[in-house]
């Protein structure tokens, strides 16, 4: 079975609402015959969805995976397989090193008619493939069109793809009415809440063509609500009138942007359109090369992403029980109940290989960094003071407690039976500990005066310690998890 | 592809005949050979052509008579049997097309009848072969993909109540519980999806014809408990949700009373209730609340609850604190009241004494 240990995760290359995307390599030591065939030594994109935080129901995510797995088209990002680990879903996809078309638009502001024509024809092939399978993309836009290493076009992000029913008789072939997509690219029939079919992708294709030619989709100066109201009145001629493109190009876009979906041509028809047929280039390598060279010359650094859900932030942590409470069940009956026997810890994928350049964090730090909730301030070790100055190294005995959290209450009677007093139980406690670590008198005195000072502040501004403790622990956790 | 039908103007039934001949050729040719590849390609073309015809995507659009004739010959020749037999030997796209053809046929309605459903009802063996197709491919390369496509066909079949009745009687369905624990993620999640559809699509049918049988009932509980205890994160969440849905439906009173009166089940639910995953906690709470709200708890269940009275109260202090949903809050309040009303155990030995003093759980 595929798992995280079969991959080497390099840097985070993108993030979205769904989770983070990592660049990765397949290490290929899975022996399971049902595992997908994944090329070795080829860069891969691994989309990591945190299911514990995802608001999307699992069923919908599964649906997307099933869609992806039924596709085998050279113009759509290739899907290799999926696996789980901790609470994450990892989807292994083809990696498109040159990112989305937005990168090109950011650099060039607008694309030439020839480049646009090529991209649109490639996307049209992808849409034709989807429509053939009665699938509709529903979120076509430049941001969802990627460029691979060779400057070839790949349609991506099938997150809101919809499946049309096969029996077109009852609904006249149009049986979707979910309101999805991105406002500026959305077809009028979706906005008007009518049922729709693949023709809504054709509309978005026209808008995307305008986006590539002008740098922005029409009406992007408006806020999305206003744009939504205007789209059902959008007149392609008004937009095209002042644009400097060939009559063929105008005709193509005009055909896509017809208000009546029935009037819009199918992908097959569009692929026969002269504008696409006379397209002479086979990739956008030239544009990419120029852009990259100039970026290197101007020493512009490629943008690095900070993952939204760092992989070290696990729900099921190594050395922690999977349960928060240890219930009292009689040994006898627990043993009798076959199911409860030996529940294995399935989630500890602690053999992840994250190849970041930062100095390796020791296990203790990583573990502490996971406690990012405010209450984590309770654990003394989450506020480790690095012994930079004349302070001795922390004694290890304090940190053992954290390994067996459920036994903590027994030892720290302070915390029993009462709510947490951040000043007394956390701040003062820590200051005392720091004082113990001080090796000379001046340091001890400094800490004592700090204690007195803080005590006064806390008296005058109750809650100050609490806020400080929370902020410090959140920050430490954040830094540790980078 | 549009010209496929035009190329040789035969009748639709000739095409079915031709397809079956090609499938025979595919089966009879050696595993690695040019002939086989040729037969595979030809099958793919024929299957795609049939799909386009059924979808009325050919030019000219087929007449209703031609369509009826095609359907008729599909039934007459038992084409679905032949297609399933060669399923794993077809190529990627052809398999998807087979699934699509099957789905189109299933949904066909004529004179207020569903002819394909009636046809399949007369051939219950098909259901049994369909359910077993997934199993045969599980160890083959590309197995996930075949499994997913076959599951898609099963899901469509389940939607038809009469066909679902045949499936639910097939002992093969128990295997789907095991499939969720082996093989790739796609195999495990789609098996669970099949089970979810199977047990929830037609509640009345499942309740009167499946859970009414005590043996089925106990076996189901045993199987779903295993998924809840040992599955991966997705399996756990989906299986707890499935059980919750079933228990919450009044029609499954039988299942509910049996489930919530066994202390072993309650222990498992409590373990999941205190799981580190907030989502699993919430899903398990939906089952646990039924356990606690039950006015006639069995002695063993009551014992478990009483023994953990203080731990539970302590646990619920922290449980779902950031949840603002008013229904949830009401339910939680009610559950806490019920637990408070449970008798306290007077400290008798060390172990119990520990439980009587409320503790703060330090690592929430």
C-alpha cells in the first residue's frame, strides 16, 4: 500500500483552501501489485489535504479522486494515486514546473494572439475529452491551466467537476444546477440558476481567451457580486470592438460568449474552427524561457510557499496515545472483546522525509511544537528557553512528563481541580525554573526583579500573562514547525 | 467516431454480434501478442461506437427503432455477461465505456418500465458476477482502476431497489468489508462507498430483509466494529458515520437496540469519542448520545458508564467547547445531565479512587 515513506517531499510549491501542494519524488519501494505505476526520478506534485480541517465532506473529495482516476488525457494533469497518513489525504499528480498561466500573465501582462490561440486549442482538447465522458469542469480560468517543463498545457483542478447523468431524456440533458465556479468566468445560465451542461465550460473558455489576451477577465474591475449581475447582459461585441486581434479570433470568442448555451458550439466544432486550426506553435517554451531568464537576471527569487498545514502538525503524534482519555474498562472484558484488542497505531508516519534546508529539529522540539493550542502553554517544556546566555541547560526530567500526558495531573497537583492561573501556574512557575537554572547571582537578581516587575504588571493589567503565554507558545510552535 | 456507424451500413444487432466476436478473439489470443492488441483495439472501437450510438451522438442521430433494436440485441446476446467476462482484458478507456453503456442501459425507460432492470431481474447471476469482478482484479496490476470502474457499476445497480434486493442477499457483500482494509486507497474507499450505498439507499428494504435476520445483524456489527477500530482515518470516519446514519433511522430499531446494549460496542464508541480527531469525536458522539439517552440500558452498559462517570463528566467539560451549534449544545447538556444522574462509585480501591477526583486533561 502506498504511503508517505515511498516519497521524498521537497518544498511546498503551492497552497489553496484545500491544503498544500508539495514537490516530491517517488522512491519506489512499494511491492503491492495494486499500487499505481509511478515513474521514478520524475518530479511529482503531491496535493496534501488536511481532512481534520477540511470543511468539504470526505465524500466530495473522494468523488474528485474517482473522477481523476477515470481520466487519461495528455492535456489534463495526470493522476497517479492517493494514500492517507495521519489525517491527511495525499493525491499524487503530474508536476507542472512552470506553474499556472497566471505566472505568464504576471510577467507579460497580456499574451500574444498566437500564444493564446495555442493555449485555447489545448484546453479545448482537454474539455472535449471531459465532455465526452459527460463531465464538466465548471471552474475553467487561467489560474487552473498549468504549464509543464516542456511548456505544454495541462488543464488542472477538477475540484468542482460535475458528472452529468447519462439519460438525457428526462432533463433534456441538463441536469446540474449547483452554483459553483469563479464569478468572472461563470456562465450566465449558472448565475441565473438554470440547469446547465458542458456548454458552461465553453463560456468560460471564451472568458479565459479574453483573460489571456487582456491580462484580466472582463469586468474584473467590479466586485464579484456586481460582475455576477452584469454577466447575463454581457455583449461580446462590445468587448471585442476595441481589441486588436484577428477577425478569426474575434469570431471564435464571439461564438463562445453567446448568452444562449444552445447556440454555443461544442468542443468538437470549436476544434474545427479556423482560428485554432491555423495555430502554428506547439508549446509556450519561448515565453517561459524569456520570462525565466529575465527573472534570473533581475535576481527575482522564485516564490516559496509556507504550508498552511505543516506536516509536522499531526493529530496522532508519536509516543502519544491516540485517545485523550483512558477509560476504565475491566481488563477481563477488554480482552474478550476481539475488536478492542491491540488497536494498532496506524497514523504514525514518522518516517517522512522532508528535505528542507533548515537545521534539523530535534524530536523533542517537534513534539512540543505540535501543541499549538493556547492550553499547550500548560506544558512547561513548550516554553523552552534556549540556553544562550549564562543559563544552564534545562534539566531533562521536566520534559519527560510531557511524554505521558495522562499522568501529568497526578504529579502536578497545582493544576488539579481549578482553572489555569496563567500568572501563577505558568509565568511564575517558569520564572522560578529559569531562576534555578541561573548559574550566578547577577542573573538570579535580574530574574527576581523581572518577576517583581511582572507581578505588578499582572496586578494592574489582569490577563497580561495569559495573553503573553499564549502568544509565546503559539509563536514557538509556529517557528518549530517551519 | 461519428463515421463509425456509417462505414458499413449494418443493422444495430450486427454490431453487437461483431463486438461479441471480437471479445471472443480477445479471450482466445495469447496474453502477449499482436493479435491480442489488435483485438483489444477493435473491441475498444466497437464499444466506443455502441456508446456514441446509445448517447445519440452519431451522425445521423439514430432513430428510436434503431435504438430499440440495439437494446434488444444487447439483452438477447447477454452482452453484459460477455463484457464483464473480458472486463480486465479490455483497455482503460474501453472499461470506462463499458461502465457508461451499462449505466445508460440501466436508466433506460420505455412505456413506464425499466426494460434493463427487468432483464437483469431475470438474470440474477449477473449481479453475482458483477460483485465478484472487483475481487478477481484486486491482485492484478492496475487493479485499483478496474475495481473503481466495477464499483461504479455496482453503485448504479444499487440505485434500483429490486436489484439491490438481489445484491443484499449475496454473501459476497461481506467481502467488501474486508476490501476496505486491503489494497490501495481507491479500493478501500470505494468498497466503503459501495457498502454505504447498499445499506442506506433503500432503508426499508435493508431493514426488513437484511437486519431482520439476527445472523446478518450480528455479523454486520462485528464487521463494522472492525472498520471503526482498525481502519485508516478515512475508513474510520466513514464507517462511524454509516453506523450513525443507520442507528439514527427509526426503521433500524433492531440494529440500534442490539448495538447500544452491548458493552463491547459501547467501549469502542467511547474509545472513538476520546480520539484525537475532532471529527471522529463528533461522529462517535452521535452514537454515544443514543447509548446514554437509552432509558433501559443493559446491566453491562450501565456498569461501563457508571465506572467511567467522573471521567466522562470531566471529558465533556472540554468536549466540543468551540462548537457553537445549538442542537449540539443542547444534546451535550442533556447527555451531561444523564451522566450526572448516574450513581457514583464510593472509592473502594486505588483504581476507582483515581477516577473520582475530577482531573484536568492537560493535553487537549
